């Protein structure tokens, strides 16, 4: 009989309903602060906000293959026969590749499937409760692969930030795009396109960004019978609440979640002010 485990990375730990299951484990990315390396799980949101405001030197790092191998070994010792791995997009992190290398080092019986949707952070987290539900209902490993593909086939992430220089310093956005957003004081909209972060639109106000996000939700409700939305807010609670209220009123069938923070790795790259959405449609 199959016993399936789910392995995620810590950038996905943005909401409470994916914690506390005995078949879920996580592998931590790293954050270096003034050349001292920490696991993401060792740093609170409050600490990260303090470091950002102080202008500390910060860098991020992927998990090593050895850290993935250690988790595979834990699953095996606990009697799991299969492990389904979901990491953030391989286009913005080497985390997926570390998981693949670790799989090649496994010398014990354990079937492993490694997957990286073209989203990240709260975009990955949005689909994890659906994966959890499938495992709890006794889905086979082969059908779990199909369920994963259905969940993330139409995933999308989009957000606006007050300062794009964090993305430039982390190598996730070009200097020209970052300067356009920062120096000209526009409200840039950044989206994940084919697994990469791209500056796709330039607005003048938060209201215009809000309208753009709302229209994306509307578009999904017209195309898909099931729509899941996660609103993320980084010190922009008023905009997160406004968007949530409008979506709930206009589209009551949308399954909605609000996240008030991202993981430390993404705080390094996104900064401490912004709001946006992750969306899935089936």
C-alpha cells in the first residue's frame, strides 16, 4: 500500500493551513545577514522587517542536495513509500535542481517525483491545501501527479512593490526595470511569466494596480469553474482588505485567502511594502 509524503521548501510556508500534517516536511532555504547564514525558519517576519529597515547586507541561498537527501531518508525511515516534492519555480532558484541531485543519491526504496510550478512563495502555497486534501482522501501517487498538474496548470502571481531595487540586487529583475519603478515613482506590476519575474505594467496609483488585480480575478471567473485566490499584503493591509472585500462581494464562489507576509527569502527580494495576488483556476 502506498504511503505518500509531501515535501515543500520553506518559501511556501506563508499560510497556517499547510502546517501540522505528519506527511508534510519542508527543506529550508537560507538567508545571509551581514555574512551570517540562517535558515529561513530561524527568522521571524518582525526580525526581517527590522533588518530591512536597518539596511543590512542580505543574500539568499538554496538548500543543498544533502538537505533534501536528509528529508528523503526521514520519509523512508517513517515508512513512506512515495514522496511528492513541490518547490518554487526552477527559473528563479536552484532549489529544484538540489532536489533532483539528491534523488540521484538515494540508495533505498523510495519513489520520488520532483516538481516546480511556474510560480513561487504564496503562489505555490495556494495549491498546497488542494494537494493535502487529495493525499488525505487516499489518492494514488500516479493520480497525485495528475492532480498537481491540474492545480498549477493555470497558476499566476502578480504584485506591486514600493521599491524594485530589492529585486534588482537579488538578480531577479534588470537594473533598467528596477530604476523605472523606483526613480520615476511609478507603481510597477511584476508578474511571474514562464516562471520568471518580469515588470509587465506601469501604473501611477495603487488604485490602478488594485483595478488590474481585480480584473485578473474577473478574467479567471469567466474561464474556470473553480477559482482560488490568495491576496498577499506587505504592510499594505488597507489594500489587501479592500481587494478581499471587493472579490468576496462580486465573486462569492471564489475561494479566498489573505496572507500577511512572505517568507524571509522573499522579503529580501521584495522588500517590506506591496500587495498582490496569486490565482489558480480549474
